[in-house]
């Protein structure tokens, strides 16, 4: 019990250095946030306070959430792209979907950037399960918006013949929903 208390105190001391990690104001602060490996979260309860150590993934997801709030008002496409590329480099590509959504809302031609295209296709190329389904749903909404761009539409139509069966099926489904194709070519494996 004494060791647990000492560890809690040490962790709390480490947290004070990172207490404002989610309050960054620029790309450099965001990068530091994504690199943070431990934060203790303290929640007030009816019986006092309860503390827990956040996992690296939880920290990164909160950093991304803070980044979305920070850049959402911006019209600076280069800044938005910088946040997307940094996220893509430092965590799973799919985690940058909310930032991609902000960028695409500001600039439809951004859909044609290879970094954006890769994030969207990566999100559509994974088998559906409860965790990945949210990635798919968010990517699907962004792809549907991007399909309004003629160059993106032309490129995305080619995904009907992609070697990744899941991406191929998801692309076909989206294209049929948008009434851009009636059917997709059968592919022999």
C-alpha cells in the first residue's frame, strides 16, 4: 500500500509538468502533446477524487481533440495541412480524420493531396469492427464531400479495382450510394 501511495505521488508530480499539455496554442505545442507518454487524470466524485493514468492512445486522442478545437476557426489551409501531416506521422493515420474533415470543409481541392487521400483510403481499407466502424463512418462522410471535386471523383472511381478487397467493397458501396456507378466489376481473387 505504501508503494502504491509513493507511486501515486510521483505520478502526480510528473503530471503537474504536463497539466496543461492539452492547452497548446501552436503546432509545436501540439507535437509535444502527441509525444507525451503519461498524464494522470483526477476526477471529482461524490466520495472525493479518483485518479487514473491515461494511456498513450488516450493522450493522443485528447491532443487531437484539442487540435481540432484550435484549428477549426482557421482558414489557413497550410496550417491545417501541417496539423494533418503531423498527426499522420505521429499516430495512426486514421486518427487524423477529424482534422482532415476541418481541412476539406475549408478547401475541397485538399481532397486531392496525397496525404489526405492516403488517410481516407486507409480508413476505408480496414475490416469493420466496433472500433474501426467509427473510422469508416467519418471517412465515408469526408469521401462523399470530396466526391464533389472532379479530380478526386476520377481517382476514387479507380478504387473499385483496388487490390484491397475491403477498400474495393467500401469504395463501391459509397459510389453506388452517390449514384456514380450502378455496379462494380467482379474481381477474381
